[in-house]
């Protein structure tokens, strides 16, 4: 959409003032703050033109204007200036992603912690589905006092469990058996490792330890597949949009049920990279008063982790995008 210079300045100022104040913006206030040397009547005419173009809305209870979904979209795509990330948040993020993190579960949890601490957003994330993870290695490490740590390593995460060694079995013997088992199952996804498969290949592991191994693998598979994680609820609900009891009840229900949030995140992060979905650009009635800055992290042609910053349509897009793009760079490096 082509707008002249003054209309672009007016729209940008309205979006940024509304993000900061959560109050509809009037022409008189805008004439003072913009410093364009024109009267409030001229600004009012510009606002009327922007409203006619579908870029502004006029709330029934106010003479001021607020951005529409189209107005936010034009702001994000053309008017918003990139904003450098907060230096302390940047430092903490780099420290996390420069570490050689192998456990995807840990990486997802720590990323959400960083995101939720960085702004007034609801941070959501989904790690790789457990069942699609491919086995790399099964191992046993002696832990002392007749115990052994059984370790499962996949391409997505690491799981371990402390077990009592049966009489007559030492850790080194169990380790040899598990490494032999690893060689036969290496590269097989966990969803294809059935009890029958284990019984066919775990010939040397007998008795109670055989049952413990089956139980351990079953528990690994029992972890929820693509379950959404949420952080920063208190920051999100503190926004002015949720002051009314009805709105806060709807927001709490959305978070507690989480299905719509999960669908929103999956829809917005379908491909690798950072994307913005504003209001009615989402297909879900429950989330049409919200916006999301979403990122998908790809490995070997598949999106394996997804994160999102969710807020009211009045969210600080420049800040959220700066944060998301830095997370994307760090995660992409860490995961790949």
C-alpha cells in the first residue's frame, strides 16, 4: 500500500504511542508529539484518511484512534525500525547457545526462561516429538553402591535412570550388552522400538534387568509428544487489555486449555525462520485479539523446535522481533 510521507509518519506514531500507552490516540496529542508543524485539524484529516484505508480503527467509547490489524501489518513490514536487543539479555542468550547443549529438553526449557524474562509476552515452545527421536546409544555407567546409571542418547535428547544391579551382574557386563544392543538399533526411531524388537535383540540381558530396560524405554516413550510449554503468564495477564474480568477469564482459559495456543504456534512456525501473525491473520477465533512472533528451527529439512512470543495486538513488535531473531540465530547454531 502506497502512503505519502506524512501518513506514514502519522501511522507509525499512532502504533508506537498506542503500544506504550494502551490508550486511543487523539489528533491533538499527536500534533504535539510529532512536531510536523501542522495543526491538529490537519492531523485529524490524515487520521480519517488512514481509517478510510482500513489502517486505523475508532473505538466506540473514544474520539481517538487505534491501529487495525492491517495497520499493525504495514507497521511491521515497512515502518518499524530495527531495535538492538537489551545487552544483558543478549549476553545471557549467547552464553546459553554457545554451550554444546546436547539435551534438547534442557534447551527448550532454558530458552523459554530467557524469553519470559525479557518482556511482557507469553512465551511458548515445543521441542521435538519424543517418538520421532532416533536412538544413538544405550549405555550403563557404574554409580557405586551396587547401582548403575542406564543412559539413553538420541539425536534430540538424553534420558537416564539409576537402577540396582541384579546379583551376579556387574556394570561392565551390562554395558557390553547395551552397546551391542545400540549397534543393532542405532538410527531407529523410538516409536519403532517395540517390546518384540527388544526381546529379539536383547538376548544377553535377562531377568529383572531386562524388565527394567523395557520399563525405562517405555517411560521415555511415554513423554508427551509435541506438548506445548508456557512461561511468562503473569507478564502476559498484566497487560491493560486483560483488566476486564471477562477478558482475563478468556485469557486464563486459553492458557489452561493450551490447545489453541499450540495450534497457533504450529500454524505460525510451519517453516524455518521468524514470522509475525497479527490478529485475524490467524485462523483461530480464540486468538484473533492476539499477535505472535514465531520462530521455527530446522534440522535436516525438518522443523524440530518452535517458539513464540504472544501478546495483545498492541505488543511491542520491534522488541519481540529483535528477541526472536537473536534466539533463532543462537538456537540454529546450537541445534545444528
